[in-house]
C-alpha cells in the first residue's frame, strides 16, 4: 500500500529530491493517490473533471496558471466564432443548473464571458481537486505499479514533487507553443534573435497599457499564409521599417511532456497516430469546419495504455479543432476508462 506523508512537511530542496527517490523505492508517496490525473484546466480539462465527478472517480487536475482556463484568459477579449450552444456539453448543462434562454444559447461570447458564464461555475464543482500553479514537467511509467509518475513543479511552494495516477489525460492545449514564422514552420531568419519585437498572441486593445504601447507604431501582421511568411523571411530587414511584428501563425503541441511514454505520433500533424489518421483522411470531407464530426472512441486510444490526449492538443498542428468535438472526446475517453475497469 502507498503511505501518505503530510505535504506541508517542509524540507530543503535537495533533501526533497532525495526523499522523492526514497518514495519510489519504498513505495511511500508524499501525496495522496488519485485515480485519474488531468493535465490542464481549460474547457476540455474541466469537462474531464465533470465526467470524473459523474463517474465517482478520484481526480487531480494540474493547472500551471493561477486560475482556470488560463490560456483563454490570454485571449479573453476575443469573441468566440461559435455560438454559446456549441460551446457547452450536455453534462455541463446538467451541472450548471441554470436555464439558458434561446438568446443566450445563440449569442457569441467573448473568452471572458465564456469563462464567467460557463467554465468557472463548473470548475467550482471540483475546485478542491485542482492544483493551481502546478506545472507538469514530465511524465513516465512507474512500471511496478502500472501507474504514471508525474514530475510537477509546485510554483506556490517553489519545489518539485512526484504524483502517481492510474489514468492520465493530457488536456494541456497548444496556446503556449506558437509556430514559428518561417516557411515549413521553422524559424524565419533572425526570428529567434528578434524575439522581443514579436508578439505571438492577439493583443488586447481594450487594455489601455497595450493600446498605448502599440499606438503610432508600425506593425507588421503575419498570418498563416505563405505570402505573409515570405514577407517576414528576413526579419531584420523588415524591422528596419516596422516596430513590432504580430505573428498569428498557429500553434503546435508540447510533446516533450510525454516523450518518455510510448506514444506513436503522426509525422505530419504531431498528433497521436490513430486520431491523426482519421483527421487527415477526413479533412476533405467537408469544407465547413463547424460540421466536422468526432471519430469515435477507438481513435482516442494512444499506443500507451490508459494515456489519452484530448482537446486542441489532440489535433496536433491541425487548426480545425472545435470545443464540441472536445466534449465528445472526453465522453468517449471516460467510456474507455469505464470499460477497462
Ligand atoms: C483565439 C481563439 C479563439 C477560439 N475560438 C473558438 C470558438 O469560437 N469555438 C471553438 O469551438 N473553438 C475555438 N477555439 C479553439 C479551441 O476550442 C480553444 O483553443 C480551447 O481553448 C481549447 O481548449 P483546451 O481545453 O483543449 O485547451 P486550453 O484552453 O488551451 O487549456 C489548456 C490548459 O492547460 C494548462 N497547461 C498547459 N500546459 C500545462 C502543464 N504543463 N501543466 C499544467 N497545466 C498546463 C494551460 O494553462 C491551460 O489552462 C479558439 C482558439 C483560439 C486560440
């Protein structure tokens, strides 16, 4: 059996590393054992939390930010392109316990409104299971016990810890890993050197400080198209004529997190192979991204048993992910978990 020590027991940083090694050898852990671990508390991580609650599982959610949906907080001023009715799940609606009017369901919320109207009330249902300011650094297999071991940075305590879980769901998004500007997703010439002049997110012009910092500046906006990338090829030259570059060039998954697991990835999209194969095969089926369908629970199995990648990260470099697909994914992942127990 695993034994739990009081996590508030404070010792020096180096002693802690030693204790953690002892934990592995003597099967003592400094934290409780939870069945389902979830990385990321965005809309899809929150949906995972609801399903875990619904199924009566122990859960632990790791969130690097100090609030839920902290990636959406970075684009909280942007209006979602799908109506509210497409951004809520049936389980979410049940837990919300609020009657939504037709007008509300058809409205287009900003990121901030979406957080306040939907994500926060739901996150509060299992708020005690969320570890804020906890960044998952790396994941491995603790083979003796068929568990996952996670190395986690606790930013509150400024220390690192191990956590052990039986099932692991990676819903950590892609927003913190923007693509590079250059052709073929490699950095443009001088891009890394001139990083401080380049903004990869969508500036919030409602924020006076940001508005002021960009006022009267010459700004080059780089989109995802090749011509835009071409124009930014020689950034140093470009910067002789502009003050800033805003590069909205898409995102890609941080795969370093699970590089010690046996996850077979698609060489093209960098998403997990089964789902990537389905997505690539169906990308010409419909030109309307809103009409896409999910590809069933089998497509969500990775080559590492009991490890799942959901949400926008599951699409790898593909750009057509939708929240409604993510909600279906989570439902299917919990079907797989239920079947395996
Ligand atoms: C500007 C913008 C507008 C969009 N509008 C729509 C729309 O209208 N409709 C739609 O269907 N989709 C939309 N999307 C696409 C997609 O639905 C969103 O990106 C959505 O936020 C994805 O949810 P997620 O939970 O998968 O990831 P995220 O919302 O990115 O959440 C991931 C969470 O994981 C945390 N995290 C990351 N790394 C770690 C780590 N190592 N350890 C611990 N925590 C970690 C992050 O802090 C974050 O809270 C939009 C995307 C963007 C960028």
